[in-house]
């Protein structure tokens, strides 16, 4: 009960704090904080939830820029190769609130096997449809459709054990300064402490604009809560992220494990 109360408090706190839409989809099942990976959601797995980013930017010593934005999204996997994301964002900054709908599409070219040197490779495009308009009109050009290619590989090292590395190139929001394309990189590490009754994933990344960090908790019930921070390298642009969602991935895993146990017991009998 206390855990759920804390989660709700974080959502309410974020929604009434000075806000700004995030640069891209955050904390998707196959992604890190703000960058895509070479992985996709498996067929039949979906995530539904909300996310938001909030930031307090002081224009001068006496004026604070205010705003509010929240997004509702649905991500689902098809055929173990395709991932589709649908997002509806409400931006209440300014005199006329706006609502924007966008779609993301990712296709996996190569899938990393359990053993071997072959990585996962995926290509995709973000923000298909209407562009999300930010409070900063100068940043509007960076929020148009962004194409990317992402490569992911899992490593198993002594003491560190398993972790994954991710690298890719992309346009628009991933681009460096005035260049047409840019590079993004990231690291992800998963922990499964007994007290958590679920998985805790930490990630560190660079998305073309700055350094981001995040932590996501996935409960056995499918509830996912994530906290993060974008652009740590620039205090004036620092944004905080909150995401709450639900996925059927954990339930499907439990069903598969139960079926395997039943099959094994039948064979032994």
C-alpha cells in the first residue's frame, strides 16, 4: 500500500510542477531512458501507460516559465520483428492548449541469439504524424520525425555479470548541433534483488543532446514505474522524467514457465 501511495504522489507532484514535453518516447519496454535499442517487444506483448517530463527554467531572476504536459501511450509488438508505438500528448502551455498524436515504428533486422557474436539490429522512425510543438519555438525543428539505426549486444563479464551495450545513429533529435545525423550510446544493467519482487533496471546514455540516467522497476504484476533525468551535463536544460505503465510481459512469462513445468511433469510421469 505504501509503495502504491508513493507512486501516486510522484505522478501528482510531476503534473503540478513546471513542465516540458520530453524529446522522445521514454522508458519503452525495448528502449533505455530516451534512446532506442536494437531490440523490439515480442509478439503479443504490449505496454500501456503515461509519462511526462518536468523542468523549471528561470528566464531571469524574477520570472519563471510555466507549463504542463502529459502523454498517454501504447506500445505493442508484432511478429517478433515489429514494434509500434502510439502516443497522445496534451500540452497545456500557453493560452491555447494543444493535443498531438504521433506514432513510432521500429523493425528488427537481426535478433541476438542466446550465444554468439551477432548483435540485435533495428531501424525505425519516431513521431510519424503531427509534430509535437514545444513551448520553445526554436526547438520545434528538432521535434520532427527522426529516423535511426540501433545496435544492441549483451555481454557477460566477471563480477559485473550480464549487461547490455547499445549504439546507433539517427537524424533530427539525435543529430549533433547543426549536423544532419548524430550518434547515441547507452548501457543497461538489470538487477533482481529478492526484496524487490521484480526487476530493477538502471541505464546510462547519451542521446545526442546530453547525458541521461534512469531507473525502472518492473513488478511481477506487470506494473512498471520509472524515474529519470535528462541532460545532466547542462543544469539549465535539466529535465526530470516520470513514467508509469503496465505490461503483460511478466504474466506471459509466468504462463510459459507454468506450461513448461506441466510438460516436464507429464514427461516424468
